[in-house]
């Protein structure tokens, strides 16, 4: 599948959706007392573009979907080209989207042992670093995010935040008790040997796809 991470294509789609809306919805989270962002440059681009650019820089793969119809089509195409035989998905809201695509999957927790790919949602997407924040409260369990060779994340534009601190504040306001596990995923799993040769998939997924669904 050709990943549509071209700045021009993404930007045109985002602008087309934005222009059809009268007001842009802004997510507001409580601020931490210590403002570490004062030392960082302001992000001048759209959060979607900043996230996409930073995700691609860490070897992630990005697809912008202006609506559910395009998301369903993109999932169908990815499955067809990768030809995965065993896919796991455990989150009800994500399973609903996969059902519409016709992509076969298993929701049995034991299927994770042999799965070639896992499809999950996320808590937040951090534009500054191209990171995905996930937690054990999503319904997928603790091990699913790092167990399979391929991790496919379905995120929403309403989950985009600028800084990691915004994501952490969002988690605190979302749950009365913090989930037992909160993790940041920044690109595929990687390591480097003594000669500094980068190896992807050493301790987890070798491929990371992010489908960003516009829900504003």
C-alpha cells in the first residue's frame, strides 16, 4: 500500500474538511504549574501536519482519513496488500470500524499469541513528537501494544494535542483513577548495535501505522 504521507495531499484534505466547518473545535486541558513548553518553539503548522511529519521521521506510517468511508477503504486496501492472515482487535469502538471494512480479525485474547497485526485505538496523539499515548484502560489489555509484528492505530483529530504534558493532563481529567499502564509509542520498536546500525522490531512491532480520522 502506498502510504499517503505527502505534505501536499494531506494538507489539501485537511484544508478541504476545515473549510467546510464554521468553527474549529479546540481541546482544552488543565495546565501544569510548571510550563516546560516555554523553552520550545511554537508550532506554526496544523497539528495534523506536525504529527504526520514527526511520525514519519521516526519511521511510522501515516494515513489521513477525512471521514469514516475513507478510513474503511484504507483498512481494506492495507489488508489486501499486506495479506495478513491473523489480526487481533479487542476494542469495541475499533471493531465496529473493522467490521465495516470486511477485514477478518479475532477478538479472542489468546489470538494475540499468533497475530501478525493488531489494530487498536489510542488515548491521545502528540503532535510535537509524533507519539501515540495508549493505556490499559482502552480495553485491549497491557501486552497488546507491543506483542505483534505490526501495530495499526486508529486515532481521531479530537485526540490531537501539542505536547506530552497536554496528553498527561488529558488522561488525568478523563479517568477518576489513573490506568495501571500509560505508555508513549514513538515509532516502531528499535535498537542499535555497537556499530550504531538501526534495527526495527527488535523488542516489539517492526511497523507502525497511524490512521487519523477526522471527527470534527
